C-alpha cells in the first residue's frame, strides 16, 4: 500500500500524492487515473471542483489558516472553546 501525503500550498490547493480515491458528498467517485499528484481546490472558486483550476491565483485567495497541532484527545493545541459547555444535570 502506498503512503498518501497531503501538502498545503500557501494560498493554493492541497496537493495529494499517493494512491487515493476521491468521493464527493453524493457518492460520486472521481477518476484520477494514474496521476501521482492531484491538486484539490480549497479557495472554493474552481469550476472543476473538487480539483484546482488555478482560480485561486486570479481571485487573490489568501488562506488565513495553517495546520494546527493536535493534542491528545483530538483537541487543537491553540484553540479555545467557542462557548462554555452546557451545565450538567
């Protein structure tokens, strides 16, 4: 089995390398053929979603987020809760 790597391009797509199957929310499977790297849109503007078509560079996509380290239990290292937890009864 081949390892899969996802590399975040600064202000660009996710570059996915390795043997992957891409399935959308409706269950549609996208044929990626034997491509070694697939570029997935993250700006939301691509006309070929889920694939990148370069729209991010034309619309000035500026990704504010970076990958965030995770702590044990799946909590984000630098995240704060949006609101206090509900009271326990």
